[in-house]
């Protein structure tokens, strides 16, 4: 019985799953592990000080369609790619402070204080920060800025950095606010009783000092998410309107190696080389990001030589193997895919019911067949191959008898729920097939689901809503090696809309562990804390933790010095786009 749904999915693509928009998606909230050389920090999709993801604006009844514009032709000294294709792409989203993923193209034009040195994500390097120093007690971090210019020719100063970090704690301005609450005075500032952040200062034009109430180990990781913006350009934009500002896509002044010079909605974004970039003038004249609303069209464009790079899915790889002009780039996604279980649903508030759901899904066969062995089962929020994954975690092997026994013990008949909504933003065919299989398997324990595949704006609007209709949601979470990333989606204090704990998870023991991990500086002790976090969240089945996949990109062999890894969310490391070349 366990393979009949897999066979059906592989044979038909499961029309059951085709009932929604096939828009490729961006991974929403945040993720996970070890901090770099300096102390404090916060991590990916960290919880917001205000609202984690702004609601998508209402669509006009008859939105005018943009006039068709010819796609830029592939030419010498110009690199064209589908840089926002795939689940980590965040297509056509430009507000860096609310981006849970899709950071790769931000790196072209926005500089950060720090970034990971390379795709291994094992060590932190300075970007705008030439160096930094951590006080012995871990409660003060001092950054010294290098000489760098904005795209308008003016100098990047410490005031710009202070302004950018302050904005993270303004209500409605960023999803990362919850990761900066260790800064002294953050509570008073975010509540409006203080006009400035007491712990954030610029002693001179090249020095930024961050004072913390207590050590914050993930601080550097968090800073690798934040593109520094020019104070002069954004200071008159009200914080609550920041994410909606047209400045992000029309005329933003950055300090990266390329300038954002043109955006044609639904078509492409153009970046021109910035001659005064601190790392030297880029080797190519332009980078162009083509937008591909329809799944699979980027792959066709790559095969035809119209673009030089794009993300590809596992089931697209076979089409590329015979193409001698392309190289395949692979890497662990560091994004755990899981079923969010809406604990507001009374039946799901019993951990035996959640455990039953886990035993009803045949992950091993799904990974072996649909994923062709390119994924690993996840036992908790953390990467299964990483140091924080507990070796004692329950693997929740496929066992229908066990699942039904747990439901009987809990005295819960899931069939009484009727048909419940199973929401996701993953729109590729592989995900559709997988979720259709899972949906069929859940029927065996009486849980009937209606799959809904929607675009990212629709997902965000419906998912981040206390009056939500979804009972299950398939979500990717995680964005790198920092384990504190779990804080804003699992700590009870981060219940939506303050943070991104949307299901809602409330567990006092888990809260205590997460608080301890955020301030612990000893790597061995920190690893022990997060292994306990993994064990606890696994035992409680706080989510339907499912799998972590390998992800892939495909690039033309004409590209030189091209650096890319499919994780996490495609960015936050030194990719040196100014050194890329094209034959």
C-alpha cells in the first residue's frame, strides 16, 4: 500500500496537485546554526520587531498589464540570469528588510557590514566593515568601516549604518527586529519612549559601536542579512511605509559592485557596473536578472542560450546532463521543509495526534522515489547533517498501525474535521507531486486535505493571519548555519505578529533552552543546548519536520569566477560578482 501513491504521482504528475498557480516561490521565514568569529548575533528569517511579513496589497480588479518589452539579448560582457527563480528566489521583491530569501541578487547592489567568507558559511568576513572587535564580556561590538562610496558618489558613513540597524527595530519596517532586541535601549526605542537606540552609536564617520544588554552570539549572522541603505535617501520614509516604498526598485542608491539602473515589471532588472566600488570596477558591464513567472521557462531560456544561469529542480536535471555547454552546481539547501500544524486546531494541540501524522507519512519512500535520493529526512528544525541534530531524535518511521493507535489513545477522530486546507507557496512539479502523495497518505488516518498552491504574496497574506483557514501548511525554513534562527518561529514570546511563531508553539522548557542558546558563547555548550532543542521539538512534534533537500543551479561554461551555492536562499556570502567574467 505504501507505494501506490508514489506510483500515481510519478505516472501522472497528479492532477490533484495542479489545482493552483505554479508560481516559483521564495522561502519565507527563518533558520539556523553556528555563529562566526565575533560574538553577538541573530540569524535568518529572524522575527520582526514589528510585523514579520507585510500583508500583500489588495489586487486591483483590473490591473493594467505592463506593455511587452523585448528580453535583453545575451551579449558579450553582460551576464544574464534567472537569479530569483526557485524556492529561495523571492521573485521581484526588493525590500531587503522583509526578504526571507532571495538574497543573491541583493548582493549585486547592496553592501552589508559583514558576510560569510565563502559558500561553506563557516567563517565571517568584513564587507563594509574592514574589521570589528568584541569586548571580553561579549557585550560591546565595535566596527571600523572601510572607505566606500554610494552609487551617487558620496561616502558611506557610520550614520548610514546606525540608521539602517535602527530601522530594524521600527514597527513595521523589518522582519528582523526580534534579532536585535539585545541592543541596549531596544525596548524603549521600539515602543516609542526613546527617539534613538541607546546602544547604537557612531563615535566618528568610520566607527559603529553596538552595546548589548547581554551577549548575543548570533549577531554577526543577522547582520549578514541586512543590506545597508543610505540614510539621506530613506530617512523621510515613515518606517511603516518602508516595505512599500518605490525607492527599493526605482532609484535605490546602494554601495555594491553594481547599480540597479532599470526595472521592468514582469520582465527584467538591470544592474550596471559601479566604477568606484571599493573592491574595484567589475569585470562585466552589466548583470541582468530576467524574471520568469512561469515554472520551467527559465530552464528553456538557459538551454537556448538566452540566459547564463538559473536555479533548477531535481526533476529538471536529466534535461541538462547532455548539454556540454552547462555546468551543474549543487549544495545542501540548509532549508528544512516541514508541515506547519496549526495548533489553534484543537485536535492538533495533542502531541499524540501530531505524532500520528508523522507516522502516517512515508518519508523514506518519498525521498527515494520522488527526490531520487537527493534529500535527507529531518528530525527537527536543524540540518540533519549538522551538529545540532539530536542523534536520539525519533525518526518517525512510516507505521500506520502506530499512527492509528496514537489517535485511539488520544480519542481523536480526524475524519470529523472534514476536509482541511493544506496551504503552500511551493509551485514546482516535484513539490506538487510530493504534497499530493502526502495528502493521499494522510487520508489513511482519516485526515482529508485540500491542497492549495498559491503565489508568495497570497501565501504571506493567508499564512500570517490569526483568523487563518489553513490547518496544514508546507513551508521551508532555515537560512544558514546559525541555530538561533529557530527563536522567532518557536519561542512563545514571538507569537505573530510580534514574531513569526504562527502555529502557535508555546512550551516553557523550549523557551528556556532558546533563551540560553542565544547568549551562550561556548561552542560546545551551545551545541549541547541546541541538541536538546532538537530532541524536545522532535518529541513534541511541534511541526511535521520532514526533509532537507540538495538544491541545484546550472550555469553556462562561458562564465568565469562565478560563485554560487543553492543555499541558503542564495546569498549572504562573498560571491565577488565584481570578479565574474564572461567569454
